[in-house]
C-alpha cells in the first residue's frame, strides 16, 4: 500500500505466493519466492502512483520464520517457516535455559530453528523475512526490529540480546542489530532502485511482524482494545500496560510505544479453510451460512498436527470429524471452531493478567465475512468494531511514514 502524509491510501497491489513446502511438521520456502513477490508487487504499485512520490518504505513479515545467509545475503538453504515444528529437541534445551518471559520458547520459535539448523562457518546472518527483504533493498545486512527478534531471544524489556544465549552457544555474530519499528535504515541501493522503478533517495525504514503491522493499521490505541487478525492464521492481541509472558501457553508480549501487545497466534485460520475449499467455493458457501443456528459440532480446525496458542501443544491433532455431507455445515462448523479458539485465547490472556477486551477490531480477509462476524460476536460478548484499516500493509506504510518524518 502507498499512503500520503495524511494516511489516505493512494494505491495498493498484491501478489499471491505459492504455499511453503510441507512434509509433516516441516514447512520450508525458498526466499527467492519472497523477492519475486516484492518485485512484482512494487512494479504493479508503480502503475498507479509515480515513482518519485514514494519517499520511504517498510516491510512486515511473519515472525518466527528464519533464514540463514552468507556475508553477501545469499540464502544458504530454504527458510524454515513460522509454523515449522521440527525443532522439538532444541525447544527442550531452550526451556531449560531461557527465562519464562522470553518469547523464544517453543519448537516454532526462531531461536529453536537457529539451533536446529546448526549454522556453519559460511553463515553470516540469521534473518527473518522482513530483514532479508530490507537487505535486498538496501544492501545493508544484519538489521532487524524489536518485534521480529522476540522469538529469536531478544529481550525487549532491557533492549538487548541477553547473556543466557551464550549458554546455548549462540554465535552472536549471527544476530541482527535491533531497531525500533519505524527507524530509518538507509536508502534503496542504485541497482535495485533501477530494477524496481524507484528513485535512489527512497528511504527504507525498519518494519515489524505481520500481525503487529495489522494491529497498527487498525488504530487501536487504548488499554483493553484488542485486534484479531483473521488471515492464514488466527492471531489475538490486546493492549496492556504491562507485559505478560507464558510460554507454556504460547503467550508473549511485544512493545508498542510505552505499552504492550499481549497475545498469541494459533495455527488455525484461513489456511485451514483454503485447504478444503477454493476462494470461490468459500464465497458461495458464505451466502448460505446460518450463523444464528449453531451446528453443534466441536471442531478444532488445523491442517497438520501441532498448535501454538491458546493450546501450546506440538502433538495436538486436528479435530474435524464427523464431517457432514453438507459442505455448508462443514464450513460453518470450522468457523465456529475458530471463534471458540479466539474466545479461549482472550479468556486465557485475561486469566494471566491482561485485560479482557473492551472491544475487538478485526483485520485480515476473514473480517469481511459477515456470518463469521456474527458467530464471533455471539461467542466473544464484546463489540466488534470495524477497523479503520484492516491490512498489515497499511500498518507497514504508517511505519514508513514515521521513519520519513523522523
């Protein structure tokens, strides 16, 4: 998305990427897929706005996705995606050493993935999605942001890489320099500017995670205001005046100015729906839903074994049976199951000391499903507010504006 100084959207573009390669609990993707998508999307965007009008940009991407690169930023192997769950033994080791308030717990954490990959002498940086794209744009490698680095072990309370990482024999040379989201990094490099059609004075700004960008986009700002991201996964976050960390529940906190976003991300979400139906089928089925008549089916919609939040259990199996002959009922039962996961998530956060939401803004594609909104409202019991903006890309654009005006 491209926005002006007043936050008005001037243009937007998107590119569909192929799914990561799955093999049981493994999930990998070639980083070249990301770069191709960036190139295509920016070029499409520039058909709607003049390149000279783009003053700055920021990138958001999934937290927990990890890529090893050499000194030139060249990927050494496919990235392990955010929901890759193979690093079970490494997670056990982290659990023995890391403090409970660290977001690096769990097999899906970036730190567990780093230990599992066991970097060799040719590895120079361990990077997240957004970090690598920033490096491709600027030629400046080893830069990240506070939000992306939490699952790699960064201590957001003390703004540093903690000493306990040394007990895991982590090579600190691999860890990126951590900036606040919205901090200027540097201009786009000449070759890339020419390739994409941007000007060389375009400033690249530190971004954030996709769910945090979606939160920023909604304009939620007061304690107790919450945002649910209904994208490929389901992420719930509420604003709190203090952080809460509970790795055994998959709960972590991210800094948001002088406040904290407390929440967690489930492996359930839109990716499960698209596993069973095409987008066209979902649109046709949505018109036939009856949200005021519950199906009575107790589903826990997952594609593969393993869940992060509100149940942190790498052995949790999908619960999608019995499957009715009627696809409408099957679809609605999955939506009901996801709404229960969302409700359970906010209840858990409240039990751990966060405020129960006073209202909830919805982001992501699922927020545009009116039947699902009705189902969710009936379960959550609080007002569901239309977000000012719903796309993570808008939050990224706001961060880009922040860096440019800094």
